[in-house]
């Protein structure tokens, strides 16, 4: 089985092209024998190979612009597919209740998708009214609708605020492509009332709806109170009052180690970081030096990738996720605890999905390399922690509502 997807998306004034290919080879009992997959976006690429070794044990190999690695994984009844771009099934069983299990080789994670049949409806399709079976999709906090014919074949899908219509290739490719959406980031953003001079704000209070408790958290500068079906969120701009020189004191193991996205134990990183900080041991000054280097040497452009420190340093471009992966890699390499936040940030009347680091300099502060803010303003709303959580945000897109209650 082979699936090839090419997507063209308008993002922040640029046109981003994303190419994805997945091919599967199955055994006679339909179990997975091997899979090849690749993703390409501008200068970024990821290629992978999944091969059955014994029983349910598989070998996974990944190749990116800066690295190659292998690992063993255990797969049982999962369908191998990607959640990076919207790939849907062409067939849905007419059962009342179905649960499918996916393994995403790009994100290296397993996900659960539940389908619930709701009955027959009439829909408008290509200027005609057609009878269809309505099936609800439950994917984490995300909800969607699928319309299928009497054979279970896909007609239309509504998910993440988008509508996908199934067409035969012979018809589709005769049509001239029309780009109807001006900016994907604006389309996905959450509308809010205007905020004046957000860089000068020290406090923000808002009402947040459309997320469950696992999608919002308290932190050193963020307070969360659960009300009747919504959250009251208060964010304070945290200026450091206590700064300690390196080495910093405390238990920070989880904020100093490498993971799939934060990579720094290489000679290249070591030499570069040493040339940037030049013996400095004040962590706030080091952070400022890193921000200046990133702002000078990394091109800030919308990027579709699975960011890690080494890849960003190799291709020297990226947006909030890539810049955060690079900065946190730099910081951890010299023993400064740090982590990446996944959440929302205010800009020009809307809250956009965003990533930015928190850094320990004697106490915790927020910083933002994408906006070049040494101390991040209080319009940064923290939802999840860690770059491994970035694609979990897709489960709440289209559900979030924000009402600004107070600011100073």
C-alpha cells in the first residue's frame, strides 16, 4: 500500500510545500512486514524505515539533515500512518462503535481514534443532495464528522475546522487549484479583543474555554482556576530577582538531559557555544548572548518540521519550534536548566499557537527567541510542556475560546 500526499499551505506571508510519502508491505495475515516513509518541507527532510524483526518487535531507522539513529519498538495491532498531515481512511466500517490504533513513525507515538455512527443524514455534495451515514470522530479532545455512503466509502470529512471532500483523481486534477485561504496561521488562531502595547504588560487575566484539564497547567508565573466548564488563567511577567552564577544549585536532571528534540552532546555544539559565551558564567547574560546569536544567524521563516537542535543548526532557519529547540539545546549544553512550552501567544488581535522556552537563572523565567524577548511578555499562555507535545495541540484546534478579563 502506498500513499503520497502533497500539500501547499499559505503561512505568514509565505507558501509552504509539504510532501509526505508512506508505503507499507504486509504479510499474508495482513500484519506489517516493513514500512518506508519520508517527509520533505523546503530544506528540512525526514526519512524512515520500519522493519519487522521477530514477533511484534520492529527496528525503526530515522534519517534527518543532521543525524541518523535506530531504535527497537513494539507494535501489535496498530495501523502505521502519519498524523502530521490530514490523511484519512477511504473506508469506514458501518459498525456503531469502532476504535482504531495508529502508530505514527514520524512522532514515534501511538494514538487512539474512536468512530461512533450517528445515523443517516442528507448532505449537499457537488451541487447534489446525497444520503450519507454520519460518523463522529473522537481523537483526544478533537471532534470531527465523517460522511460515508452505503458501502462505507468516504464522501466528506470535517475536522480541525477544515472540510475535506473526496474526489476522483481524474476529476480533481482537471480543476485549476484555487488557494482560498490567505493565511493558515490566522485561520487557526483564536480571536480576542485588542491588547495595547503587549510588550509593556506585566499581568494578564483571561477566560479559557474548549480545553480539558490535561491541556492547561500551572507554572511559576501562571495560575489556573477551574470553574464550571472553563478556566480562569492569570499570567505574570516574571523578571528575575535572584541570579546565580554557574554551576547552578538544585535538582534539574530532567531539564538538562538530551531527548529526541533537544540534542547538544556534539563537538560542533560545544565549540560554537564556547565561542558565543566566551567564559561568561552569569546565566542571564549567557541567555542574552544566545538570543543575539540566534537572532543574527538563524533565518526566521515559517517551517514545517519535527525540530531538533542539530537539524536547526544545520539548516539555519525555522520559526518558534525550531528556535526553541536550538536555544534549549544551547542552554542545556552549558548546564542551564530549560524546557519548551507549547501554548498560545497574543499578536495583533489573536492568540496564535506558539512555542517558547522557560529558563532557570537562579529562578525560572520565560524567554522568547521568535519575538526576540529576553523576558517574555505575559500574553504567553502555557498549555503543554516539551516539544514532544507539539502535535497534541491538533486535538484542541477549533475548540478554544478566549475572553480577556483584565490586564496591567
